[in-house]
C-alpha cells in the first residue's frame, strides 16, 4: 500500500474549513474541533452532532473549556448570551461522547 502524498506544497493547513479554538486559539480543521453551542436554556452544551441552531464555538478539548472560561471567550463567542458554563458538566459530556 502506498501512502497518499501530495507532491505540491500546499502548506500545513488541512483541507476544509478551519476554525480557531476559543480556549487556546489554535487553528485546526473544523472536523478536529468539537462544537459547542447554546442549549434551550442558554447553557453551553457540547454539540457533537453539530445540529444545534444558532451560533457555535469550537474547542479542541475539554481542557480548553477552562481556558475559554478564563478568557471569557464564551461571552464573546455567544455575544453575551451564554448562560452559566459548568466546566465539569461540559467535561463530562466531552468524555462520555469521545469513546468508540
Ligand atoms: Zn484549544
């Protein structure tokens, strides 16, 4: 088997849309990031299916939830509409969905 390799140098950016993690600011492919959005009560929830309407933000891992909190990034990402952010709850949702 041959590994697929492009001969051209297109740069390190992955294919597809690129988003910035609101926690650490890393730029990654959208597919590599986890979307968070606002739930029905205005709380920030993990949106694995990327189906929740409205604005979303992207994080690369549960650890970045805390970083985003410190930077008040949720308030910015959701224009002040984000309600209470519970990092432990978010972290749990993260872990529960990351398994095979
Ligand atoms: Zn991050």
